[in-house]
C-alpha cells in the first residue's frame, strides 16, 4: 500500500485534501464490504487488489 502525501498551501487546504482521501478510501471499503456480504462478484476490482483479497473460495 502506498502512503498518500499531500502538499498544501494552507492548513485548510491540507484538511480538505486529507478529508477527501479519507472519504475515498472509506467509500471503497464500504462498497467492498457490501458486495462481500451480498455474495456478489468481486471481478470489478483492479488486478492486484483482486488477487490480494481472498474473501470467499
């Protein structure tokens, strides 16, 4: 996993960028959990992510 780095001109810009990054990651997590709970397919995931996740045989 990569560590996100944000360069900002002010604290407000930094807070906005951090909030955006957090929301983006949280949305991915919630969508993945929803699909897994529903028993739905996971082929929508990009290559490396799909291979790392062994959720159901």
